[in-house]
């Protein structure tokens, strides 16, 4: 479970967790390298608090 000190803007809960998507983000559609998206969301209503990219170094030139 994620330890963020926030409250959900939709339901007021302070219980959040993190999960990833099965489709990585890629610099372009021909790229073989990708990075996971990490979602932080409310455990009560599912409202997404944040989305971040796990490894941004693949986007730096």
C-alpha cells in the first residue's frame, strides 16, 4: 500500500494503493523499450490520485 498523506477528492478516504498497467509507455511505436505506468488510486472509490512513469530514462536523449 502506498504511503501518501492525502485524502481522496471524491470520497474523502485516506487509503490508497498502487498498481501498474499491462501496456508500457514507449518513446515511439517502433521502440522495443518501454516503461510501466504506476497508478496511485483510492481503495474505496477507485479515484486515481496520480499516474507516473516508472523509468523515465528511456525518454531522455
